[in-house]
């Protein structure tokens, strides 16, 4: 179970890096693929986050703070929605908001 949890954490961090990369790609270069990078990375992070909570609950790895998880889930869902909206009609403002929310989610994970 430890290996599965570690693999999910690894994929979760890859998703975070992708969100930041897509956000920066869209801001700096207006690359058409930036919107897809942002959306797919947000989806990866959302799904792996849910799986991490499920594995932690099943394996009883630690006592989970469900309020913190709910806040992180809502922020991650907002990033996914912004990614979808940004894919449909690319806008720098949507990418900026998604990037800032991803950074807020990091802050919640680290400082809460």
C-alpha cells in the first residue's frame, strides 16, 4: 500500500507541475497547447487527490482532516472548471486564476 500511495503522490506532484507549466505557457507564449496542458494536469491532480484520500482511508495511514480535504477538493474542482472554460475560449485571466488557485492549494496543503 505504501508503494501505491507514493506513486499517487508522485503523479499528484506531476499534475501540479503541469498546471503551473500550462499557466506559464499561456501567459508567456500564448501557445495553443497551453490550455490542454492546464486542463489535463488539473484533471490528473484532481483524480490523484481523490485516490490519495481513498488509499489513506483504506490503509489507515494517518488521521485525515476532512475539512482540509474538502477545501482542497473545492479548489481543485475550481481549477478543473477553469481549465475547461479556458479550453473552450482561451483567456489569460482564466489561466491566471487557475494558476493562483493551484498555488493557493499548495499553501493549504503545506500550512494548514
